[in-house]
C-alpha cells in the first residue's frame, strides 16, 4: 500500500517510521525548503518513549535527552505545592526524556532517511489540494523552488501538517482560525547552575498567563551547569487571527522575538528562591514568543482514505506535556490499523475510533488546566491540597490520557508481527 504523509515534523516522521516498521514504504512531503534543528525543549513521556524504543530508537533517545526524575509544582512565591516521581522513578519501564526539539527532529529525520531512503522526505512541497480517485487519493503540491505543480498519488493520505493543517482545512473547510487563549509563551534555552536536584521539571504558578516552567534538556559546557529550557507565560489580548493562519504553513519565522529588557521586566514580578532569574535571562541568547492556541475537538478525523494525525488532529494547550507524546502514539496506532485491516477506509475508521475520543477528551481537559489544576486549587485553598486530593487530580489525568504506569507497562504492543 502506498501511503502519503503531508508534514515532516515529529508527528509525520514518527508516522513514516511506524508505517515502515509495519511493512509499508510511505513518502513524506514537507512544505519547508529544508528541515532544520530549530525550536526549544520538549518532553517525551513514557508512553511515547515506549513507542520510539519499539521502533529501535532507545539508544539514540538516551544519547540526546535527559531523564527527569521528579515533577515539582510551586505557587508564585516558589513555595512547594506538590511533587511526584517521573519516568522510571515512578515505576514505568521506560524513562521520560526532556530534549531539544531540534535534536529530536534530526534524530527522526536521520532514521527515516536511513530506513526508507534519502528521497523518502521531499522538502519544499506545499499541499494545494487533493481529490479522491479510484483506489486512492491524488495530492497536488506546489514545488516551492521551481514554482511547478507536483502531483502524487497514494492509497491513503495522512495529514500530519500541524495546527494550521491544509489537510484538516480541506476535510473541515468551515472551521476557521485556531482558537486563541490570550496568552503568549516566552521561551528560551540558557546554561544555568543545576536546578534543585538537577533532574526535576518545575512548574510555578499554574494558571495560563501566570506560569513559569523550567527543566534541563542537556548538560552545559561548564561543570555543574545544564542547558535549561524555560517558559514564561504572559497575558496578552488576542489579535484578529492566529499567527501563521494564512496560505502558508507555520514556520519559525512566524514566532515573535522578545527583547531581553521585556523579559527582565516580566520576570521581575517573580521571586523564586531556587532559581536566579536575572542570570537565566542574561545567558539566554534568543527569547521567542509563541501564542497559546488550540482547536475545538473534531467529530471525525477521517474521510474515506484521508485522515489526520498529531497536531493536525488534536492541537492542545501545553498542560501535562502531552502534545508531542500523543502524536507518536497516534502514528503507531495508525500503522497497526492499516497493517491489520485489508480495507484502508475501514482501517482509518478503526484508527479514528481508537484515538479520537481519547484525544478529544484530552484537548478539553487541557483547557481546564489538566494536572496543573493542582496548583490552581492550592491557590484557592490557601496552601497545598491534601496529598490524596492532589494525587487524585494527577491520577485522573493519567487515566484520561492512557498514561498510567499499569497501562503503559502492561498493554499489548502496537508493533505489527
């Protein structure tokens, strides 16, 4: 079966590797002229690490990521609210990894080209439209370097082209722009003395527009320092439309740079005793602002031989660190369905039934703060919640996202025999 993937990001490349492992030879079409190692930090939760490990990438992941051992929540004054173990420290058979998004992207791209061939990923091709043809789908792309139209056919077409997905727009043409939430996420990476025990992921604040996040993603050059990924959420009035909502895909150039002076002014409002915020800003070479956006859950991801995956299917607010991880799981489930079902339309319907209800619920849960509800409720409570109450909030979110220790460790593999 010939499978086409629109989008060469983490979701699309994970899908290509999953399909290849299941016996297919997919092609990937990416709108960017070149795939570069850009971005900031990302967390891969154990349910995603399991899938990448089963694709033979365990050693490569361990080489580029750090495995955080604890999640620590604080109020705005830096007073502890809740903490819990992560990854293998929590009993998972697979670790959690904090990693530079660009390094992860490069790892996946290298694996795709090694396994599927150097021409498996075609860059500089922007989807214009597609139509159903007998036995498949015909996709029309603009070849950006030449300006020519390129036509590709496939028995199945997968939209893995992000929050402003061209495939999603064709399937749901009246949806409109992504939903803004009046928050900018200022993000940067800087060398900094080891934070707390050196292997913690910290979240202070908790409500959108009043939150600070920090976690190490790699050792720094100086002994006793790590490269620290940090995020500061800043309230802002939403503009008329979301960044990148046009006839071109979202690229790093759509992200707004922030000056050091702006950052210092905002961080002056925070007094966190366990981190030197002025030093962190001083060592951050570039601060970028990303608008906090998502989309409403869809009634269907699939139509005939076309389906959606990753952020194209379920863009969500960044609570619980689930967006990228769930995209990897999508890819594995989709490959499993296509390999086990002779009829591609039935296979996509099964994939839709398995994944869409779970992710739709997760999108809505993240709008309600996800596990960070613990911090918001502590603020209302006037101090940390009772441990059993906080544990219940955390556990409920893991159940919802199919990410409990028992589920991740014990469920059958999505690997196709």
